[in-house]
C-alpha cells in the first residue's frame, strides 16, 4: 500500500513538472533572468558526461542535476573541484562539499560553489581610464540537500539554495529550491541477476522569488538647482527572475559480462526545458572498469548550435572526461579519486575541470 501511494505521488509530481514544461522556453523572455550562474555545472564527472546523467547521478554531484541522487551516497563522500571557465576570460569556479549517509535510507549534503572573476579596474564617468584601484566581484552559491530512499526503486530529494552576488557597492541575495525523483529498475537478464540497469529521473530546479540589487551603487549625489543644497538620490533597481528549469532523463547500463560487474557501458539522455534560454538535449556515454576507471563523452545540443550566427551560447556541444580511483585499505568503499572534464567552446579556449573525491 505504501509503495502504491509513493507511485501515485510520483505521478502527480511528474504531471505538475510536465505542466511547467509546456509553459517553459518562451523566446520572448530570453535574457530576462538573473542568477545565471545557477546554470553552470561546477562538478567534473557530470560535466564530462554532457550533464546527460540526471537519472543516474549519485553522491554530491547530484546537487546540480537531480538532488534525488544524493540518496545513493554509500557512507561519506567529500569532493573538491576547480573549473577554468572559458579559458582566456580569467574566470575560475571553485566548489567543495560533502554528502553523508544518515541511517539506512537517507542522506544529507552540503555544497558550496564560488566564482572568481579576478580584479577589475574601477572606472567612473569622470575617470573612464581608471587609476582608481580595483574591485573583485563575488558570486557564491550555498546548497543544503536532503534525499531519501523510499523503496528499492524510488528515490527523492529536496535542495535549498542560497545565492549571493556582490561587487564593491552593490549586492543581491536570493533563495531558491530544487526537487527531484529517480526511479531505478531492472530489465532483461539483469532482472534475474538483481542488477538495476534502467534509470529514470525528473527534477525541477531554481524555483524561487525574484531578486533585486541594492546598495550604495544605486544612489548618486546631486545639487538642487533652486537652492544648491546637496542631496542623495536613490534609484530602485528592477527585480529579476531566477532561471528555473526542468530536467527529464533516462539511462541504461549494459554489462559486458553476465558473471560480474567488472565492465559497464552506460548510455544516458536528458532533456532540459529552460524558462529563459534555449531548451537542451543532452546525450552521454560512459565506460567503467571495476568502478576504478571510467571514461566518458557527451554532447549538449540546442537550437542554432551549429550556426555561428544564430548560436546563443559559447559552449559548442562536445564534452569528454575520465575518472580514476585508488582503493584505500581493504574496504571496497574507501577510495580516493581524480576526475577531469573538458567542454568545447567558441570563442575562448574551452572549459577545463579537475576534481578530487574521497569516499570513506
């Protein structure tokens, strides 16, 4: 009875998500959202996968694609990564966090993403050439997630996200929420071997109230014409929406041997319905050997991608990456790994990501 109720709840939530899908992607709203750093994947493995693995992502990386995957955390996972974003732009992304198993069926995760833009020269109307010092913009995303295994096949999760954007004299702070469901089952011979090789997932992201910039940068000193008295005039900035989106994904694991799980090939697909940008189709493949070495590749497609005049993104589609893990001691779950991913761009020199992962 409990499983039937969960299935009904999942169906209802999926219906609500699909309703949002029909209303999303309005071209008249393109470019009107803020907080667009929420659309950048700071994690390495899923970046090399082309972000196609929303239905099978697990551990801390699930915070970005589908928070339900955090429930797959085996015990404790610690992750640190650095991304050289759009090589040549001088932008770097640092992310770190951990996920922790709670009891037998739930998990908690904390993740932080910080963007470093370097030092920028201060300029004014009177001194457009600068020579007034520098300032350093700071963008920060803080994620707190909870996920639970409701049954052997159904996983769900919820994420609270706080984002902050500030420069020397302006600041905007906002909050938004993510929710996701993953369904895992067996198909064909894998059902007899009790291997779950079919994955489905759906996630709604970045849903929250509007944000607004505030600070001394919205004010200006002026003298009244009549009296010459000095006054400070303050302007109100326009509120902006957050870039909400919907992920719908599926994946299939094919094992090259019926006797063990030493070699696996995973094919994954994801559709992203964006509210303020082009919808995306993600396709990815991964080969894994004994859960110690993995190599992956992906493709992210959106309308106009192959037309330089109509393309609306610097990311040109292809992605690739690998992971290598070293066991720590006799426990099979304790591992130290390195992940690397590359995303092609035009212009700039691509996107390089590297990360370290510790599983305890």
